[in-house]
C-alpha cells in the first residue's frame, strides 16, 4: 500500500515536471517577447515591466525555468493578468462550489444508478432492462451542455420550478463559512439558506450527473449479471440464506467492486463537465474560472489551472485506488 | 420409508427460440438414512442436473422440472422458494465441484460459516464464531482460529474444499449431496479430502449422494450405486454386486475400460465404442444400443423398464440382454 | 458442472456453413446480424453523406446572416416556404446551418481522430515494439497527457494555440493520442508473448518484420473499434469546444456547438434553435457509438451481453 502511494506521488512529480516544461516552452514559443505575449492586448509599458519583474523574463532562460520551478514548489502558480489575484487563492475560493456540485451529481448518479443497474440485471430482458440500457446509452451520447441547456429551458424557464442560475438567491442573506453553501446553511442553522442552495443545485447536478449515471448503470448492470452466474452465489443459495442476504452480501458486494474502480474516471468526467455546466448555470466554480480565463486569454491563470488540476486529479485517483484496497481483500497486501 | 426418494425426475431446458434439451429423462433412485449412494456416469449424463434439481437450485427461467423428490415424505418440488430455502443448509446440504470459485471472495471464512449457522440455528454471534472455529478444526484445517479471519484467496484448493465441506456439515444436515467434490483438486489431495468427507459423513450418520465419474471413488466410498446414461438410471445395485456382477452393457463396458494391473503386458485398452452423441431416444428403445455390442431389434422397440428381480436383491438393470454372471 | 454444460456443445461449423471463414468475414457476418450495429451504421452513413454533399443539399450558403433584418430582439422567424426550419438568431437559414454543421463536425472530428491515431499509434508501436527505455519515455509522455481530464486538456491546448478550427483539431487529437498509444502498446505486448511470435522469431524473422507484417495487422481490429468510438467522443468534444468559444471567432459560424451557445440567449423565444443542433450532436454521437460497439462485438464475440 505504501509503495503504491510513493510510486504515485513520484509519478505526479514527474508529470508536473513535464507539464511545467511544456508550459514554459510554450510561453517562449509565442511570437514577440514573453511579457507582451502574456499580457496580450492589455500590454502597457508599466504592465510589461511588472510582468518581467514577477516572472523574471529578463533573466537568462535556464534561470527563468529555475525561478518558475521554484515558484511552483512554493505554491505560487501565477496570478491573473486581469485581476492580479493569485491563481491559487481564486482556485481555493471557487473550488467548494465545484466540489459541492460534483458531490451532488455523484450522489445522484450513485443513488439512482446502482439500484437501476441492479434491477435491470435481475430482470434481464424485461421492459425495465431495455429502458435502462437505452437511457444509459443516451446518457453517454447526449452532451452535458445540451442537457444543461434543455433542463434550464424546460424546468427553469418554462415551468419555473427551479432557478435558472447561480448558487443562491441573492436576497437571502446567508453567512458563508466554508463556501459550501448547503453545508454553511446547516452549520449556521440558516435552514432557508441551505434549502435554497440545495434547490439551486438540482438542475446543474442533474445535467452534470448524467454521464456518471450512465456509466454507473452500465457497469453495475454488467457486473451484477457477471456475479449472478458466479459459483459462490450458488453456494449461498445452497446454504439456504434468505434472498435479501444473498442479494446484499453475496451479489452486490462483489458486483460493486468494478464500479468503485471507475470512480477515478468519474472524477475526470465531473471536472470536465463542470466547466460546461457551470457556464450554463452561471455558477462560480473552477469550471467557470477556466471558462473566463479562456475567453479573456488570461494565460497565467490558464497555466496555473493546468498544473493545479493535474495535482487534484492525481490525488483523487490516488485516494480512489488506495481505498479500493479497503473494499477488496484480494488487493490488500497482507 | 427412505430419506430421499426421487421418482421419475425429468428436467428440460429451453432456450429462447431454440430447441428443448432434456437433461434428465426419468431418473428414479432412493437414499436411506445414513447411506452413501453413488451417482455414476460420464459428462452430460445428467447427474449434476439431477442433484441441482433435488436441491432446487436450477435457474427458474427456461427450466421445466417434473416428477417428485420426496425428502422425509415431503415433495420438495412442490415447496415454495422460501420453504425450500429453510431446508437448504439445515436438512439438505451440497458440496460443489470447484472450490476455487465456490466461496465468496470478499467475506472471511469465519463469516461464511457463521452466516449459515446463524440463519438456521438461533445462535448468537459469539456462539456461532466458536462453532465456526471448531468446524474448521474438524475438517482438518490447522490453526483454525487464525484461518477463520482469513479470506478464500489465502487458501489452497484443497483447504477451500475442506471449508466448503465444513459449511455443508455446519448444521448437521440429514443429507449431503457431493457433486464431484474432488475432481478439481490435485491428485495428491483428492484422496485426503475424500477420506475426510466419508469419515465425517459416517461419523455423524448423515446420508450422502456422491456424484462422480470415477469408478475408483465409488468403490471406496459408496454403499449403493446408480449408473446413469443419457439422463436415465440404467443400473442400480449394491457396490459389491455392481463390481462383481455388472449387468447393463454400459456398466460392463465401463468396468472393462479400466486398465488392469494384472493384465499381460501389451494388452490393448478397451474403451466403450462410439460416443455419447450416438444416441437413441429413450422413448424408442435403449439409448445405449448404438454403441452396444449385443443390441438387437428388441432393444430398439419402445421403452425398456428397470427390471431385475432375477439379478439379486436390490440389483436392477434397464437391459434386454443383460450380461451373464462372470463376464 | 453447471447446468449450462448439459446443454451441449454448439453445432459443428460445417453444419452452419461457416467453416473456413476468416476472422474478417465472420466478423462481417456477425455485424450484419446486429440490429443496433445496423442502426449505427445507417446513422453514420447519413451523417457522412450529408457532410460531404452539403453544398448540394443545403438550400443556401452558410453563415451569411442574409436575413438578419427579419430577426427582431423578441422574435426569430420560424419555418416558412423559403426557410424550411426558419432562421437562426443571426439571420442565417437554420437548415443550411445544420447541414454545414455536419460538415464541420465531420471534418474536424475525422481529422483530429486521424492525427490522434497516427501520433498515438507511432508512440504505442515504439513503446510496445522496442520496449525498454523507449517504452518508459513514451509512457511518461502518455502520463503527462493523461494528467488532466481529456476535455480539459483539449480546452487548454485549444486556448493556448489560439482560436480557430485548426487549434481545435490539434487540441482534440492531443487528448486522443494517449488512448491510441496505450491501445497499440498493449496489443503489441500481448502478442509478444504468444506462441506464433516465438515461432516466427525462431524462423529467423527480424523483429521489425514481425511487428509490421504480423502483429500490426492483428491489432487492426481493436484500433478500428477504438477509432469509431473515439469519433463519437470527438464529435461531442468539437461541439463542446466551440460551445466554450474556442472555435471559429465568427459567432454565426455553422457549427453545432456554437449554435447551441448562441441559442441560449433566445431560449424562451425560440427553443428549437437549441434543440436542433443538440439533437444532431446526440444522434451523430449515438450512431458512432452503436457502430463502434457493434464492431467490438463482431470482432470479439462474447457470449454474455
């Protein structure tokens, strides 16, 4: 277990190294001098001087790279050209919104996906199975942003059941501690704030969760079908165990193993989808942060974002893989 | 009355839009309390399906089971799944062929024992745990307390099969069905596990149906034997009678096929000619007749009954021209 | 012995007339019998035809904004005799936009997949065929490409390369390189251990000959399947990137993703402006996915579904 963690962290270091090299090389490859390229249209002599100062562009190349590396190691991933805010600060400010949305989407996907996949497998070939297989296919091919737009149009604009954007009604005077709005409301006992935040989450979570839902349903179904024909299920039946016990302890517990391995992939889908969903629903998460940076050509933010996401993604995958050892005893190192 | 009476059991499988296959075509046999009865035959003769039908473990979809399976007077085939489940594990138990896949990989061995104990007896957790450790010891697993906390993948095949035997015997069932319990094990282990199983069964007075294709196993363990061919019993006898005076041509063929240590050097092997696919439906005569050396028209004219008061007590053969004594 | 064994072995090949068919022919036969595969193939065919024949099929030229005068802040003209589907919010003919959108998706999707496949295959072949240090280096490169989720990688690359269709193409292909690299590497590694490779070696064939002449053709099947499935993703990613504003700078351009973005402003007035391109994307992706999965089953039949 420990060796796995060490190996993964080592790999992360190598990857960050590679990424930083690529990003560094890219800035050099831009036409004109780096400071001007970074600033783009907003280049002013004062601005250029400031950028040179900050990033050390007037130094020899190798020294620049070292400075760059040094900054990364110290956690300085650059600052926005427009606002001057350090990337790291803004990232941590906006991360909770994305995490909250992702958790909501994942909870939705799991709560719906696993039972549906299981039922579809148990009643294989039945109407439920066919519907489930069909819809899960749709979930994969219908783009997240399209679904977001449709949901927004149908349920928010047409029927007015849900708010069209944002995380919380501005008129509710909510106190924010952690920046997880639902949690904050609970912590401060401002129930209406919490509820309001929850309501704002519904549509985005539905849109974002559509892909994890589709994947979870398909994998659960396939996995349950596999396990149902396993010999050890027959042994459990021969023991005369009650049906519910067999379903939970013998079928599901084994069938869910492959599902948990895909959670790392889901994290990737969630992060990608977040960019699109947050844009549609005007949520201030890191997804829309990237979007803003892209539209405004805020290159330092873009660079910092890439490095940051690499770290987050690697850590999430590491956590998922490590926890897999707790679920499947065959993987545990004795 | 016998403990288990299987009468005219027929099992048919139908695939969607495909032909119906009859796997078991009228099997009848009985098992008395404390007896060890063998079901012998080659692959595909229906012996495993018979055992699964007795236990009620066949898939519900696409399967038709007719006949009767009386256990202690009650026809198991008429019971609801819930009623059947209550008897499984407590009155009737089964040991399967492949120990590598028959245990749940994510539960500890102790758990897999305690769950069957707690389901059928009223034991609380600590009593069940103690009993589980004792059971593991009884089947010859060293250091049973430690092993109880381990997982199946940490044990060898032979060990796993011992655990499965322990699970089957946990609630002292009246009947155990063992479906080729040693076939999947290393040759060196087979004898050990078989001896263990036989000893435990005799010790507790449990009846056993032993399914095998190996005549040697039969000779070593069974009291009575049923020889199956193409889904039907073709010969029934006590062990001694079967080996000493086989009647049905298939049985004689099987016995002749076993190489003998005392045969002169260079003696050719005598396999049973043809293959299982050379088949005549039982409704039209003897299914074995295409492969039988002495088959004639009488063997191909309609159903042949299992008969044979002339063969001796309890010895019956489904044969128009049974072998003479001394063949 | 499970109940399944008793059902008997499948009919001999001679009886079904399939004996002697090579792997490609039997795959083709299986594909033909797969209903969802046929549906997928039809969708893909229609998509490709529409894309190629766009100038012939479309009633007008794309992205002209000719009829902008008819669009008001509160209304967008619907279907009429001249415009079968009406106009879009920029005043172009909606049907024409949709048809040319197919062309855009096809071109970008196919080109980017081709580039991704070529580059990825080269890397994968080097890694799997040569092994050793080369393998390690290539795998590190692949790890860098996989360090952030695919779409985010594409977004980043596209943003860094500047706007335009070309940068979208490169961006999407960048995300696909690791997929094909891993696929080919795994395929080669798996084959290396097989008996036929050892046999060829003992006959004196050089490594390169074995790889090119024997192992690569065997990898063709999985590559084909993956390419088809990747095209489905590519179509969606193209739309996603232009949704985020990374494609052609012209907001009225005939690109499905961009059409979705601009449709958001008129969502309450003219929801069909969003529905048509979105459904087009979904159906196209569906077609490639169904075809890809049918190909996979045809080339490697599994008994359980």
